[in-house]
């Protein structure tokens, strides 16, 4: 179909198509790596369900072809999770050359990502080091030297590009848009340099400045969460048409909260009773942790860090699906699959999950398109309709997760709710790509452009 519908590529759009294809590839790797991680943790059935939830039950399709960093962040994070797991599981006890190779690969991924977005890479690196170094079975000089060498090599593109463009290896090119104190803070150029020993203090201060800036941003984010809980609610639960999400023209807000964008994440509330039952075990941590505990710890740290990094700036107008927190979607899917009742339900009742997903997409999709076409006036109302539909399915799913039941009709109902919430998100995502934000029909695949031209709801 793509060959039959193909048209000559506009010379002016070549760079856009190249970026779209690159991001599509990165998005595909994210789903595949998540599948491989879950396959090793819980087997193929859970892995298929998790990858399906990520592709269809999250805003991945919206951002897969948008040339921004969000899909890259998510794929790098999932890749680090996979490497961490393999580093503890490579040779049975987590010791050996394969274990060190996977640990080095995790750090190399993060350092390479600094080429794209240095602040987020620093956050990922801090979380990785905080989880990996204290719990590793082998921190010998040879292992640490291997990790350091891999990190240094992965930083080469970042350092070379910065040097060529900005003149400083540690000043990211994105800072060229700024002037004054921001650039001085990033480069350390404002540090004094007298002859009374500051020649030693200044380089040390410059080296530590990124960490102090990151710490300041995290503290600001968590203080914002405590002082402005309403904004946290708008970001994570219900965005609506709140004034905080409107732009200066007071036009309608086109933005969904995290739960409205992916209602299946409501099942993560099942972690609360599960963690409470294991509180005694968790309060007596071992120095060398098993692979799953290491990955779990990394996921929690990254999720908290990303929230702290951006909460002081949220909510914003027209984020569509809280794109700055996009990495929370694959992390949330991993965490909900760590809920014992969810895993057992998907293992026992895979068919109800699959049938509920198919029925939501094939039958519910037609009903939703009809409702939007006949009764919705404008994109703002359409988004609010999808938001209310998502919350309407998230509420019973969260209640089921708190029951911690996977047997009998309750388990089948839970599997059905997981399928329905995944399908509801998928319908919203595809309508957004094809109709709400068609981006001038500049999609990479001709068949997507063709369907987008046919579908006109308002």
C-alpha cells in the first residue's frame, strides 16, 4: 500500500522525513528492548502484554515521529534497565566479564544521550550510579576502569560537537540560545581566578556545578509539589480547562494529564498493598541485590528524578500528553507489571485481555469516531471527551488492582479492563495523529497520509 500510494518526496521536507524515520527506529527499539527485558523477568506472555501496552496503551505513536527528545529519553532509559538486569543475571551471580560489559553499556548509553540532552543525561547517570555501584558484586579497579573507558568513549560526540560549535567541550549547543548568567552558570566562566589558590578551586567548582544545578532543580520541583498540589493534580490526574494550562490568548487547552493519556497506569496503585506486605523485607536491604530489585530501584529513582526536574514548570499549554514526562509511560508500564496480581492475571487470562483490546479498537473505535464526528465541536471538546473516557476506564481498573485478585471472574474482569484501557489510549493516539494534529499530512508513511486525508471529523 505504501508503494502504491507513494508520491515524490518534497525536496524541502527531506530533513523532516529523515528525522521522522530516525525517531521511528528509536521508538521501535524501545518497544523491542522492553519486550526482551520483560521476557527475561517474567516470561514471553508478560513480555508480549507489556510491549503491546507500550505501543498501543501509551502516547508512543504520537511522539515516535516528532523530532524531539522524548522518545530518545524513553528508549535510552529502557536500554539502561535491560543492561542493568543483564549485568546481574549474565553469569548467574553478576560477576564476570559479561556482567562488566553490560554495566559499561548502561553507562555508555547514558553518556551518548548527553549528546541529545545533557541535563536529563546527568539525571540518568546519577540514578544509575546510585543504584549500580553500591549493589554490584564486582567493583574492582579493572571493572571500574572498563566502565570509565566506555563512558569516556561515549562522551566523544558530545565533547567534539560542543567544541566545534560553542568553543567549549562542556557547553551544550542548546545554550547558544541563552545569554548572560545561564551560560555563565553552565560554563563556569563567572568563577573568580585570583592567584591565591582559586586555580584549584575554580576547576573543581566548574566540575561540580552541573550536579549542584541538578540538585537545585530537583529540590525546586519537590518544593513545588508540596506548595502547589493543585498543579500536581492537573499534571498527573485531570488537566481539563484549568487556567494554568491556557496560553496567553486564552484559547482552549489541548492537553491531557498523565492518567488521561494512559489510563492503564491506574493499575500501578496495586503496588501499594504489594509493597506494604513486603515492608519487612524491604527494610532489610542486602548489599548485593538480585537483578529485578536493581531494575526496580533504578525505575523508581528515575521516575522521581524526572518528576522533580519538571514539576516546577508544569502544567503547560498544549503539551498534548505531558510530553516532558513521556519517560514515565514505559516506566509506569514496567511497574504495573511488577504488581503480582497484574502479572498473574495476564498469565491466567491472556485471552480476555486480547479480546477486550480487539473489541475496543475495532468496535469501540467506530463508536468513538461517530461520537466525535456528530457531537463534538472543535479539538478542545474532543480532547476533553477522550480525557473523561480515559478516567472513566481508569477508575474501575485502579479499584480492581487494589483488590489483588486474579482468580475467577474477578481476574477475567481485570484482564478485560487492562485491554479496554489500552485500547482507549490507542484510539485517542491514532485520532490525534490522523485528525487532531495531522501536521499538514507530513507523515513519513504514505498510507498514513492517505488515511489522514480521508478522515475529517470537524
